């Protein structure tokens, strides 16, 4: 396989990963809505013996959300590096003349 073919495979794999991330985010949004609905309808201050128990429970829920966001952020950063390599951009954002001639300008005008 030549270099251009390898870069095209990288872009194809990146597109498939982005599709999977979108599906994960959609499932997480549905799960979060169900959890929110359950909390609103079933959890009240009377459900906890003291304020510390309530604080521990909410902190645990927020911890799970943060872990999910951190994982998706790392995945997104990895996909960005793949796209930069395929499009021939250096870390500073300048064009590096990649496999497709480096003629893509992704910056907003």
C-alpha cells in the first residue's frame, strides 16, 4: 500500500470512530435523561439520613460524568492528531505539505 492509500485508510478509520463517538454520545444522553428523570421523581432530601450522604451520592454521579467527558476528550484529541497528520498540518497550525498537497485551510475566516 502506498502512502496516499495509508492516509486514506487513516481518514476512513477516523470517520468511523467519529460515527461511533456520536452513537456513544447519543446513548449517554438518553441514559442521562433517564437518570435525571428518576432522580427528580424518586430522590428527595428525605431519602438521605444526613447531608453528608446526599453529598457523597451526588459527588459520585458527577464523578462518573467527568470520567466519561475525560475519555471522550482524549479520544477527540487522538482523532485530531490523526486528521492533522493526514492533512499535513504541523502542531503550530501551519501547513506542512501533507499527502494531499497541504492545500486545505481549516481555520475560520
